[in-house]
């Protein structure tokens, strides 16, 4: 089991959930299921250390970037 060493005066910070558009939501679901299948991650029901997923879309090249 993992252990996270903290300073004595730490304070938990709660983050709000962010809504994803339908296309991103489907992509995130697909990737999470893939990671669950290969056991790189595992399901957890309740923890103070769970954090929302942050999606970083790939950079889309436009004409000015290629020049």
C-alpha cells in the first residue's frame, strides 16, 4: 500500500467536478476502461485523495504553426 508523507500542518483542498463535453467524456471513459483492464489503475469507492480527471486535449496544428 502507498504512503503519502505530509507536513504536520497540511490542509485538504476539495476540487469541484468539471463537466466534459460528450466527445471528451466518451474518450475519457474509453481510456479509463482501458487502464482498468490492464490493471494500471483500480476502482476505489471512497477516499479523501481522489481527484477529478483533468483532460488536456492534443494541440491542433494550424497553418501558422507549420511555417
